[in-house]
């Protein structure tokens, strides 16, 4: 029996260990955690009390700080790690990845320093022969709800549909449905961009605004996401699917959204430093806004919402002034 090795002991990595333990296809599951103390706590208590409290990690899941042990005999390696740490972690575990393994990125963000997508990071770190067996897992999926067994539908994208179809069958379970897609670029960009729009949605909530601005923000946010993704070579239909519109709606409206929470606190007048200091988990949108603006600038595109979110996050602009700047832009045809 081949093993599925999951890298990352945050909420999503832990949830995936739980979810994939219910898959119709039987697998061994291992969960590698960088923090040795957290790994020992989960191994002993069978619960991730830091990032996903209240959900039992099945006894059959190997929880370990030892990368070699986690990756031994693993036919699938899933990276559920923050984008800022992805490169160093893949470099660390690369010697232990089986030569024939498929590598799946479940990270929704861009590398802050280089603006690289996770597929690009992995292609730079792992030997070239891993590239054809690479896939991206994304879509509307709060870790807590997935771990609870609530119906969850996600996207599995790969340039090799044989790989995508195999992983689709191996991951599918009673409450976990996967759709395949060949558009890695579109799925990765959508997963990064929706986090920035969610910060704006949270700011509207924090300012006490109602449904009108939220509806406008989600709609124009999707247009902004689609404009950049298509300009870079992604498929328009990817942005209207689960990885785009689906995840955007979830992240902009769901109470469990970390990025929305950041926006809410900023809208209430708290500083970014204060907000992040009170969070255990990473809000990927904070580091992604500037990267997206740099990419858009190279493509000669404007991203009005992303520009204002970046100004709130990193230039000290107030959320109310940012909204005013958007509303006062020149009138245009939709």
C-alpha cells in the first residue's frame, strides 16, 4: 500500500490528513510537522490543539517531525505549507521524496520574495523528472468544515490528465469531491488573488458596510482576477469555476476566512501589526498584494482593488479612503 505524505501541520495539512483517511481508496497517511513539539503533541493527543482543535487525527495517521520517516514509500507528497516557507521546506525534504512520487501543492499564495507560483518553486527545487507528475489542489475549502465531513468540492489541476485522474480517484471520499483541470496557471493565480480581494471584503465588514458594497466587490474582484489571469495565459473558465469564483465567494463571506478577518480588523481601525500578532495562522493575502501588483505592472495591467488593499496593508492608507479612491475612479463600461 502506497503512502500519502502531507507536509505541514497547520489547519489545512491536518484537515487533509483527516479527510484523506476517509478516502475510498485505502492509503497509509503520514503528516510531517516542522515543529517537533507540535508533532509530539499531536502524536500523543491525536488532536492539533493549536491549529485545528476539536478534530481527532485518526490513530492510523503517522505524525512525525522526521521527514525521512514521513516520506518513506510515499507515492504522493502534498505540500500544505505557507508560501513564504515552501522553498526551504521542499529543499529540506527533497532527498527523501521517492523518485516516482507525484507532488501536489495545496498552498494558495505566491512566494513573497520572488513572486513565483508554487509550481515554479517546486520546479526549481526538485529534479526535472518530477515536473510531469505535479498537481495543484485548490478551491473553496475551509479546513474546519472539511475535517467535520461537510460536503467539499475542490479542483485538482495537472498538465498530465492521467496524473490528475489517478489522484482524483485516490483522494475522493464520501464528502470530498474533486474536479480535474489542466490549467495549473489559472488555478494557482486564482488561489492567490482571491485572498487579496477577501481582505477588501473584510475591510468593508469592519467599516460596518452592508451587502451592496460586498456584492460589488466580489463581482469586480472576479473581473480583476480574470483580467490578470487571462493576460498571463490562464483560461477564463477556470476563474468562473471552483478555484476562482467558488473560492472567492467563500473567502469573502465565510467567518472562518483568515484574510477576511485581517480586513475586518483593519476596517475597525487596528494596525496590521496588531492584527497579525493576534493570529496563529498565516493570511496569505498580506504578502500577495504587492507581488500581484508587480506581476500586473509587467503585463501593463491595472488592478484597482489590489492596489488599494496594498495601500492599506503597506502604505498606511485608511480603508475608508481606499474605498473612496475606488469609487472616484473614472466611470467606465463594464
